């Protein structure tokens, strides 16, 4: 799970270099991929919960 969060954060950092008109579309794609990956991971480990979603942080302006 930590690895997925790190990759998502790297994606957010990369988005800062995108043209403004492309940021939101690509941020949504990152969020969807992250959520889908978390769901698959939970299902694989037997923790899948129907209808549950992991929280997705979407602040790409955070300079961590």
C-alpha cells in the first residue's frame, strides 16, 4: 500500500510540469488508477469490501 501511495505522489509531482489544461484530466486518471489498484490489492489479500473506497488525497500543489 505504501508503494502505491509513493507512486501516486510521484505522479502528482510530475503533473506540476504539465500544461495547465492537461493537469486535471491526468490527475483524475491517477486517482482512478490508485483507487482501482487499492481495490485489487484488498481483494487479493481477502480484505475487499464491496462499495468501500480508500481515501484519495488530491492536492497536487503540496510540495512535500
